[in-house]
């Protein structure tokens, strides 16, 4: 039987009013590392607009795990605000997920005031510092920090925890041979490179039990030489499935460190992005290497579908399809092809009430133009610049 994308569904122990998910896209609304009214309003807009599950991004497990300083590190001091956010979303009739992660080499060590970590030592284009290789002690501490973060988010009332294992963040850096040059038990064969992700998922599941749904964001392809490929990504996903620790996988792609536009597709806002960065990075983006960082890929509806179908064929776990989903017929096709949920990002940034519109048949597609000029706004409050231009005209 084909699932109805707008009908109630279950994700692990969680009941959802439909199968639509607001994907984790950094909100830029926690300037002091605390939940703000603006952050709550940001998520209320999409839950009042019809989505079944909204995802808070990005919830760091440790100070060096932030991409930059203006992000929430989950702990006792952030618990009251997180609880307030959860209560507001529940009152709107939706469920709430927290994206839990450690940014690894994607972290800006200069902004955070703490040196970034990765699978192997490497230079950081973000901080112009060296990223150090994570030690055995670091990995033990980080695994415990995932558990402590999960415990706090359960106390706050979150329904779903999403473990970030993509985009060259810490766990993903271990999976990518080009970023993981280790000769110990954490490097080499996939069994070793997958060790950290599996260890974290097991530890978190042991902590939360069946009280919440546990999912992971994994890569269909990193889009750079030496990154996670579709085949190796599927191999990793099959190991996670065999462990029995997860309730679903959300499939993404691209690398925030090496090839961010592989995820976003459409226009590459090089000028706007450079203007939002510190001077050293801004100058670096004017070099040939810097210009190559923001590659441009043509946008097409559901651009990860072909690769995602390989995951669907090779896995039994419920899967969330992500990547350029803007149309009702695309959502219906995803259900017909065996996907369990659809996740949207930019389309909801442009139209927070898009799900209601699609469900009510007042329109059959979103109006996002995929210019990606929303990307650089993450440092000042993620928003759609096109809306602002339309309002001021």
C-alpha cells in the first residue's frame, strides 16, 4: 500500500500528523548560544504551516563541536530554553527533532576559541588554523557528550533525535578516506571508519531506550574526491541498520567543508557568501581555489532521488527523502517509490505554510527559485532575501 504523505504516521515511538519534515537548516537565531523567541517563532512558522516534524539545527554536544560560536551547546544552562521551544511546538500540533552533532573539521576554531577536531590533521579554510586529529581520549569524551546531550534533550521533551553523520562533520570525516588517513582502529577499512558513528548510535540508543525516535543524517555522496561515495554511504547505512539502533535515516549529500553546493543545487551566491565571511576567508574566496569551493550545479526537482533509490533497494529502515522537494507530485512519487517521509528546507524558508497549501490543493508547488542567497544569511538570521525584496518593492 502506498503511503499518503499527508496522513498520520509513526516514526519509532512517535506519532506524527503527516510525513513531512522540516529539515535541519541552521537558523542563526541563537546569538548567545541560547534559545530565543526568534528561534521559537522560526519553527512555529513551519509547524503552524503544516509540517509534521520540525528539526532544530544545530545542537552541539561540545564547545569545539559548534560550526561557530553563535550556536547552542546542549547542557543544563540551555535546558530551560529548549523546554520552552519544545512546549511551543507541541502546542502547535507538531513534533520536534533535535539535530545532535559535532562539527569536526567544519567547526571554526577561531570563532569557538577551541581548536577544531577531525579524523586526521588538516588545515582549516574557515579559521586558517590547523585542525588537530582526534585522540582516543577525545573520542571517548565525545561519545559520552553525545549521551549527555541526548539525556538533556529527552528531559527537554524532544520527540526525535537526529545524529549528524554527513557533510564532513566529525563522524562523516571518519567515513571519508580523503579526510581519514589514520592507521589505527579508526581508519582504513569501512569497518574501522564506521566505528565512531556506530559507537555513538549504540551509546545514545542505550541511553534513550524507546523514549524517543532516533534517526541519523547520512550521505548519499559527498561530492568530492576522497569523500563518501554512494556505495560506501550505503555500506555504512547497512552497518547502522544491522546494529538495530535507529528508527530511520535521512539521506543527504555534499560537504560543508569541501563542496557545499553539491547539497544545495541551483545558484551559487559567491559574492553574497564572501561578504558575510571574515576578511581572511573573504580574500581566500577570491583565489582560484576559493572560487572552486562554490561550484554551481543545475537545480532539478528531487535531485538526490536516483542515488536515494539505491539506498531504498539496499535497506529496510524507514527513509526520509531530501533534496529539492517542492511539489506535491514529487512527494506523492516519493511515497510510491517506497520512501517513508519527505524532508524540505529552502522551500519552507520561502513559504513556511507550504505544506498546508499543498495539502489543501491551493497550489501544487512551492515558489522558491533556488537562488541560494539564503545561505549567507545564516550569520544574521536565516531568511529568504527574495521575500524581503518582494515586500520592499
